[in-house]
């Protein structure tokens, strides 16, 4: 008789969601039958039960649960486990009977006497008499039957198929005589064919076999619910069943991973199963439990991948198809495979990671040979040859040459799927194997381009071959431009200039792609590598098609901001970013487009595109894109006064790429990190960043200007104005020399003016900042506000007050919270000097709130340290928050907000286009609703969207 448990043959009542005893799931029917058999055997009707199941199907857990029940019912328990390594140990299983922890002392003494062994010794060796066979299996069988006369006897042998032959003989004798004895023999085994002991026992009426199938989807849900909350179990059950096939061990490993600490391992939050180290270990453990043949089959599946099929696996392993069939059945029953393919993608990697390089090479070579002889396409075989690393056979050379022509399409397909390493492997192979010099140069250029997006440092090894190909005129204009940008990025200006000069002028009718690459390279060099640009500007390689203005007459507008709002430059930048494709669009064009948005003060759009493209870059594993976009986002955050975000993104950008991969461009994230740390008052962090080694060539680029500017602000903040003066003057000299002079991108005059004020040169500072304001023009909000703030600091008191009012309005519109906080500090000081202490107090409160919101710790601490005591009638809650503002109407909120900023009633009326009388009425109602008496009592937290009020 055979009883099944699991998804086949389970009574409906067992699938109702009830948990089984001892944590078992969907094993109720088997447990009930075993208990009945135990009761029968205790009455003198001996029983033999066999539990059969796949790897980690819960056989051992079921055995242990039954053993506890047997001991609790008063039976004597003798237990043992078979092991492949102990099959040569004669009577090894029998020895476990009397040396086990569950064996009663009297039973141990009896068995010891029968076998001629001394006192029980766990793992002890049999006596020479026992090893010589003087005491045969019959005597041991009689001894076991003698024990059953004193009470019910239960004997369990887990994995009995690995028991030694002498012990099996004892058990065979026992099952012959068990019919009228108070003995129950319980054996477990895997899915392999039954042993002679089992085959013979199952022919008897007192024997039963129970097959443990994998858990059903409902059973997996029950198992999850034992340790996870019900909602998490319900969400994760379908995915867990798909990954494990109902294997209890694998399911429990998923639970362990779900409960493991970590940001992505919250069982309550995860919508699907979490696969981590526990699950990978459980998968490997299952494979090793199955024995050598199953492990060999799993390795063959891992190597062959999609080509794994029973017939090919048999040839691969050089075994009979029936052997492979048995192994595949065991793997599928264990929930590891479906149709000879792994359920879990990580299983393949885990299996291959256990192999030595020599073993992997041999297996890949074997796979390539079999697939080639089966007529598989060379493009499919070549991957195995590449993984093998070597193949000297003549057929292998033919396959490699045939596959070389198909390598580029396969590389492009791999890139489309995000498999960068595979694409690089194909391109490297094709480049090595290609006999055509022109095509090899093209493949090398493509390889350098692909590798640059992941690791610019890795692409440098192709510079030499590409420069040689350029000398032989084997590269297109597009490929040369990409090489030039790579050389410039890595601080090799002379080589970049030579590459441009060797290319020559574009031919008439030059293709649109080549022309676009030339234009992009010219624009990018003019902005970031002006020295290279100056050397090649007059050369034909950088000129435009015939009929266009010559280099000497061409205006250099490409390096200057071209307006704000919806100017053509901004619209063009938006179009570039909208069409941008990771690994296809040149990163230089993305940088240039972002530069246009920043110069036009379109910070919200720049932030939007940074986030959009970052998500795509992370999905494509494009580290260069990720680093540049994080750096750009840091630049945007700095302009918005989000100092903590700026510092975090800049530091993340520095770690996204190695210093070698950053090349001279490291000056950009480094400068943003230094500037953010300085503005926050983290001077130790800023000093640490400034102590990092930098490429010497960086100082001859725009990145060097950014670095000097950030270092100058650090010197200024740490009371070294003369060092700051030196940096800012150097920046100004180079900006003018390189024709990059525009304050919307490099406001060096304002920086220098601040340093001059600190050393007492106020007149020169005033001239510089006025010149900067003339260059900015009226369209800017943020930069004009910052510049006016500097001008206010060098103006007399009467001029300072209206200037600071305009500064506040501009910075509110520009969105820079840090500069707005500084402006409020200046404004509060002016009101204090004028004796308007209530107004000064209100303004300082607003400055304090802004400093806190943008994480400007130093500014915040200074404000806290210098603030004056509050009016005794003002409550702390009124000072710190604005919860009461909810009771005000929109019009009242606007009036109250402006009043809290220190505006007079007349100024409020002009700004809101209402009469002074209306202002007074609004304020009267505000005071009554908030239960306050005057302006000084208005809450500091007025309202967060204050920019809208203006």
C-alpha cells in the first residue's frame, strides 16, 4: 500500500490552511498512518514503513516528529542514519542503535553484549571479533526481537540506502520475523529505486510506503505563515512556490532571507520572496545531498544552459540516459529545476562558483565540442570556446572564424539586454579574430565606447591601438571624435590635439552622424578643455563645412549661456535629454544639455532629468553615466541650497567611479563636495577632500577652475582671506584668457569681491560686483539675487535695506534657500542697527528656519548663539512652528507672512496690490485668530511656499 502526501493525493481537509504538528505542513495523512501503525505494532502486529521523497522534502523532519511521539507513547527507540562515507563500516548502523542518546541503558547493554562491544561509544569501532564475522546478523536480529518482548520497539533508519551491507542484512532478517513482534521498523530513502530490503518488505501485507511530494502552493503559504505575518505570507506565497517548487528546506531559507536585517529584507514590506545568502546556501546543500551523480548533472545543466536536454546531458556526462533521467527527476522533485532548467537564476552562478577555473574550462570545452558536432550555429558555440579560454582543435578555429562575423550583432543584442560583460567579451573576441584591419579598428572603437560607459579607465587600454588605426586612416570622423573626448577626459591633451589634426577637415557631404560628433566635440572642448580647444580651433578638423565663418570670425557663443526661460538653448537641451539613451547617446551631449539648464537657472528641470536618467543608468550598469549624473544633481542641489543632498550626491559620485576613471573630470564632484561641506561648516571633511591627490592636467581645464573656486570658499570660511584671494584671482585670469567669462557659469567677480571685502579692499569689491551685475542682465533671478546681496554688503546703510529687500524677492523666486537664509541674516542685522528690534527678531527667526531646513549647521548655530531673548509674552510653540496658520484665510496668510518678514503695511499693500486699510484689517483678524497682540508674536514657520507670496 502506498500513501502520498503533498500536491498529489492529499485529502481536501489537509489543504484547509491548518498547520500540522511540530511545524510540519501537508504531512497530516502520513503522521496519522504512522501513529496507527505504531499502535498496531504495540499490540503484536509488527509493521514496516518506508518514507520516500525527494531531496529536502522533509523526510528527516517527519522521522524526528514521529520518534518524539513514539517515545512519548512508551516505546523503546533505536535510531540511526546512513551516510555514503560510512558504507564500508561493518555494522555501522547497528552500532548507532546502542550508542544513540535515545537508547535506554538496558537496551544498550544487551546490544553491546550481542555484538561483543564494550560500553557504548559514539562513533566507536567494532571489535575485531565483530569485524571477523564471528557474530552474525542472525544473533543481532534475535537480540532486537528480545528487546521487543519487554515493550514496544521502534527502529528508525534515515537514508537507509547508505547503510552498510551487514546492517542491512540484520534489518532484512528482522523484517522477515516482524509479523508477530511488537516492533515497528521505519526507513527513509530518496527517489532512487528501492533497495532489496525495501523491495522485499513491500511485498508483505504489514508494510507500507509513504511518498512525500513537494508542498502545494497552499502548503507553501502555510509554511510561510508559521514565521511571517499573514499578509506577508499571502503576498510572498506565489513567488516562493515558483522559486522552490514546494521544497520545504528552500522555502524556510526564503523565510530566513526575508527576516534577515537589511534595507531590502523586510518581511512586512516585501511583495515577493527575498533571495539571499540563506537561499543560495540551501540550494547548494540540496545539490550536495543528492550525491555525486546529481551534482554532476547540475553542473552539466549550469554549463549547457539553454541547450541542456536529457540526450545531450547523457552524452556530456558519458552515462546512460536512464542515469540522467533519474538525476533530472530528483532535481525536479527537489524543486530545483523545470524541464532541465534551473528555477532560480542564481543557482547557475552558485553551481559554477564551486568549480575551479580548470574544471570550468574543461566543461565549457566539452560543451563546445558536443554542440559543434550537433550542428549548432557557430555564434552559439563561440561563447563556450571563449569561456574555455583555449581550444586547439581544428574545428575550434573554424568556429571562431565563422563566429567573428556575427560577434558584433550579438554584442549589440547583449547590450540591449544590459549584459555589458557579455557584450565586451564578444567584441574582444571579434577584434582578436578579425583578419580585416579596417573592420578590426571599427570593432576596437566600439569596444572602447562600450567599456567607457562602465569604466572609463578600462577604455584607456584601447587608446594606443585606436591612435595607430587613426594614423592609417582606418577610423571614421565619429570614432575619432570619441577618441578625442576620451583622451581629453583622461588628461592627455597633446594626444587629443594630434588626433584632431590628423583627421583633417570634414569632406563635403560628410555624414550627419560624423558632423554631429564634430560639433559636439567642439562644444564640449570649448567648455571643459579650453586649452585644447584653443589649439585646434583654427585647424580644419574643428571647422564647419565650406561656406561657414572661419575660426577667427566665429563667435564663441557656445561657451556662454544663451538666455533663460524657454530660449532655443533650453529647448534644445530638453530635446537632447529627452532623446538620450544610455550607452548610445554621447555622455558629452548630456553634460552640455545639463550645462544649458543650469546656466538658464532651470533647476527643477535639471533635477527631473538627473533623476530620470539616473534610473536608466543604474538599470544599464553604466557607472560613468551614474557618476556624472550624481555630480550634476549635486550641482543642482547646491544652487537650490539643499546642502545635505549636494554633499551626499557629490560623495556618491566620487565613489561611483575610481579616481582613474574620473580622470581630470574628478575636479567637478570634488569641488561640489568641498563646497557643500564648507557651506555646512564641515571644515574637517572639506579639508580631507582637498587633501586628495588630483591629476596635474586637471588644473588646465574647466574642472580646475571649479576646484580652485571651491578651495577659495573653503579658505574664506576658515579665515584665510589672502589664500582665497589668490585662488579667485587665478580663476578670473584663466576665465578671461580662455574666453569663458560669464557670471552665470563662473561668477568669479562675486567670489573675488567677497575676499576683497575681508582684506579691506571695499572699493574694488564694489566695482567688481557692479560689473558682474551688468554682465548678468535682468533675466536672472538666483544669480542676480546673490550678486545684489554681495553689493548690499559693501553699500551704506540707506542703500542696503532696499537692496536686501530685492535680494529676498529674487532668491525666493530663484529657490536658493541657503543664500536666502544669508540674506535674511543681513536684513535682520540692518533692522537691528536701525533699532527695529521686533523686525530684526522676526527676520532672524526666518533665517534660523531656513538654515535648519537646508542643513547649514554652522549658520544655524551662529544664529542660535546670537539670537536675543524672546518677548515674555511669546510662547515657544509660537516661536518654533506655524500650526495655528491653518485657521487663517489665504489672504490673511499672505499678509501675515509678509508682516513676519518685517515688511511695513504700505510695502505689503504694494506687493499684494491692496490698500493699507485692507492690510490693517487682515492683520487685526490674524492677531485675533492666533491669539497674539503684535507682529513680534507671529510664528516663525510662516508659510513654506513663501516664494509664491511674492
